[in-house]
C-alpha cells in the first residue's frame, strides 16, 4: 500500500481543495407563475405541479379528499 514519504504542507493541501466549492443553484423563473425553481425540475404552486410551463398534476385539497 502506498504511503506518503513526506507530509504535504498546508498550502499544497489548500491549493488542492480550492476547487471544491459550493455553487449557487441555477434558478429559472416561470413565465406563468413568476416563481423561481430549479432548471429541469417540476415544482408545486397552488396545488398544481408545473413542469416546462405546463400543469402536470393536480393535488387534491383536504376538502376534496373528504368528499371523494
């Protein structure tokens, strides 16, 4: 098994880690609802599931669930 011959310095360690950054998520704004959401992801708004500017699914409210 390989072992390091010398200890790596803090600066070399930090140079290696300099690329491991948290990036801001890319957000899109829907033209219909004006709500921000992640690209390529569906999102809920007023009990409706939207994806690519279209309603995909309706969520039943509690009153509608009791009736049916």
